């Protein structure tokens, strides 16, 4: 009986409220553009590696966004400035902190906010340049970006060769 309790606590140890488990592997392994949830999971990995300070949040954001930008560059999609991507990530983190702070409340509005947040983080972490669709010359790349923003059925594979 005691063994079962030990296993349960270790499984929940790495669990992050509303997000799931930390992502121990780099985002660069992905064959699709990352979702907000995947980015937050990786962010929490970087964040847990540091002491908890305001600087730690910024450092974890930089490390995570570097990985995200690498994935976006493999997809050949123009991106926004790095500082804007960092701000976007930190906004999602701040929203998560507010939800986490009130997680013990059982009100309908709190449950609705948590449900809405879980739906929002399943979408693409979109850091595309505002004019990305007009800047992209190859139609397959435009189709890939549109797919990632909607259905997310397409994957990146090896580079094109002549």
C-alpha cells in the first residue's frame, strides 16, 4: 500500500497546473511549429533549472524563444522581433500565474477561465511577421503557415533539393 502512494506522488511531482509536464527535450526536434502549450512546457523546464527570480523568468524566456525561433527558421517563415516573442511568452506565463494563484477557488468564472486558457494554449504559438504571407515566396510555405494556424495536419520534412 505504501508503494502505491510513493508512485502517485512522484508522478504528480513534475505536473504543472493546466500545462502538463515539463518538456525535457529541445523544441528543435519538432516537425510542426510549436503550440503555446509546448512552448510553456519547455519554458518551465528552463525556469526550473534556475533560482526563482524575475531574472530567471527572463532568462528562461530567452532560452525558450531561441529554440522557438530555430523551429520557425526551419519552416522558412519570417518572424517578429525576438523581444516581441519574449513578451508574448511572458504574457502567457503571467496569465498562468494568475490562474494558478486562484486554482483553489471553485467558482464558475474561475473554472471558465481555466477552461478557456487550456483551449488557448492548444493553438499555435504564432510569432510570424505581420506581413509573413506576403513575404513568403514559395506557395507551399504559405500553405504550411496557414495549416499550422488552423488544422495543423502538415509536417516539415527534409529540405528541398534540386
